[in-house]
């Protein structure tokens, strides 16, 4: 990949755990469920995001992983206020995002951006890729004048490994991987601090997924970006992330450094997810225990009482249906929401069976 030195704002190798760029506390996004018929009364709520506490540290890649429908994309959208939270708070660089007026929200839209899953759907087919990338420059009043904008577009295309001469072409003339590179260039046009990548490689061929992952990592380092990488693919999340947050049914249930999470997962859900990631050696693959989760993920409109994972947890015991476990430190900043870590004298959570 080629790129311009003018783009580089400094590589941040040392991340201070206290230097939090995005902070969510008790964040909720509930969607109303209404009855059918004329009166359409509210009958309940889909609790897509249901009391999430999460810190994204400045300059890190935080992976957010969970099964499809667990609320991770809604959470990513709520952090950027692309969907309105129904409760709790989000701070971006110390400012309460939920209280921003239109003008301040527009400034946030420059500093905090989204890379979407489907690059074809997110690019306007009637615009050339040059026009697509130039759009945010115009919206935010950056690089005024046609010549300066064209130069910036060329710089951005080069940055993501696309020939700048392709600026005059249309999205349908590109491969899926190239289109996603264009989507990334557009997202970076306003020199953001925070990028949410929402299943950004899910719609790509396996052969190009690694290339786009490597591009994201390289850009994150070169530009000093803070990245939230949202994916159902734990192998991809592990490859890219400094830390990983695991989400289940609207709630973050475990957060740890990526290596620590792989070595010592503490939540039974994380243990099951990890046991499904293929190992490189066939011998290791044969030897390891595969934890198969039984049952479906419950509906987010009918979240189980107590621990929401209890209907699928092989370790569930007496307190689990009664008490909702909070995220607690299990050592060295590694947090997990499971009662097994609150039981005195219980060293190994897997020792308890029902
Ligand atoms: Fe399983 Fe209980 Fe821990 Fe929930 S709190 S993960 S049900 S052991």
C-alpha cells in the first residue's frame, strides 16, 4: 500500500488505559414492540442494547464480537448516535454525545465515522468514486476548491491502495474488495479520530478479507486511529484487535486484552465461542474440547431473568435465574459478568455443573 506522509498524524504504540476516547455507561437502545391492528398499542420492547458499559481507549483496536442479532451493530451505531439511545450515556472525548445539538452533531460526524458492511449498498451507484469520496469534504468544508478536493481524493485513494486514476469510475466497475477500500477512503476523508467498522469484511470473499483486515490495521497504526471492529468472526477479531469485548443478547459479558482472552476466557459464552474457532494444527483440533451451545439465542424482546445466558449455560447454578451478574474485574483489567467469579473458594468456573 502506498500513502502520503502528510496523512500521518503519529503512531500511538503506548495506550494509556485511562485515556478513554469513547465511554458508554448503562447504554440502552430499546425498540418498541406494538400490537397489530388500528390502535397499535405498545406491548413491550426489543432490548437490542440493554445496559452496556464499555470504554474504547484512544489509539486501540477494540474488537466487539458476538453472534448475529446480539446487538453489536446497534451498539456501534448508538456510540456514533446513528441510532438514538433510549437510556444511559455515551461520551466522546469527554463530551456527552446524547446532548449534542445539530451543529455539534455535525462536528461529531467528522470525527467519528462508520465503515459499513456492504460497500456496494453504501456507495451511491450514480456517483463516481471520486465524487463519493469528495462528498464528506464538501459537507465539512474541507479542502475547498475543485483542484484541492481532487488532490485530496487522489491522496485518499492512494492511501487505501486504489489507483487514483480510478476516481472517475463508478462503483459497479470495482471488485468487492476495491469497493470496500473506496468505502474506507470515504470514511477517512474528514480525518476522523474514531472509526466503527461494522462487519466490514463480512460481505467479501475469504481471499480478500485478510487484505482488508491488514489494510485496516496498517491505517490504524499510521493514522493513530481508534477503531471499533464489530464482527461475528472471532478469528478475524483476534487477528486485528488489541482488546476484545464479547457481547451476548444486548449486554457486554467479557472484556480483556486479545491474547489474555484467548488464553484464559472467563465467561462460559466466550469459552464456547473460542472453542469453535478452528486451530491451525489438526492434532490440536482433534484434542481440544468443543463446547456446543444448546438452544437458540432467546428473543431480545423476552430476555431471561437473572443472567441472560443461563438458558444456554452448562454451568448455570442457583443464583443465575435470580441475579443479573455485573461486569467485575477478574484480574489485571480483565472483566467478566458471571456469578462463578463471585463464589468464594471457587477457582475454576468449569468445576461447577448442574
Ligand atoms: Fe452461566 Fe450463571 Fe455465569 Fe450466567 S452467571 S454465565 S448462567 S454460570
